C-alpha cells in the first residue's frame, strides 16, 4: 500500500462491526506523520472516512480484496465534471450528538463522459461543510 495520510483535521466517519463513529478530529504534525491505519483498525473496522473541505482519506475492507486505502481530491481524481449534493445530518433525534458539527456534509461526485457521451461516476468523496 502507498503511504497515504488523512487531512490534518476534519471529520471522521468510521463504520465498525459493533458501532459507528462520526466526530471531528485533529492531529498535530507529529501525530499525522506517525499515523498508521493499524491504530484504528482492530479487525472490527468495515469502512473509514476522514475528510475535510479539500480531500478524503478512505479505507474499505472486503473479503475479496482485504483492506484498501484511497485518497480523493479535486486535483488527484480524474474527472470531466463534478456533481455536488448536500446531505442533512441533523434532525431532532440526533441534534445533541452532532453539536460540534455542521448540519450538512457534501458529497462530491467525480463525473466523466465516454466517447458515446455516456456519463460515468468515477469516484466520490465526502466534503466537510464549515
């Protein structure tokens, strides 16, 4: 695996077999340089998203391919166009849990067109809303 690092601060969305974590995080420069996915993956991890306004670091585990790491940003992800949708996170039931977070998260879809002008979604990333 390439040496990929998450943004220095942002939001982490982690799906474990036993729980879900959705909260803000922040690393010091030293903590970021020392970051290793093994710190988070205790064999209970299914999916990890750590993102800010510029990029998303993602780890996905599957039976077929094992653990895969991805890094998505507007600069590094090939695309012809983007489609951005904003998803509401807060409702009356979970407003107290998300008190330090924005009410929404953006989903940036990276689009391209083939020779027959058929649209393809190449990738997506989560984007923090401040």
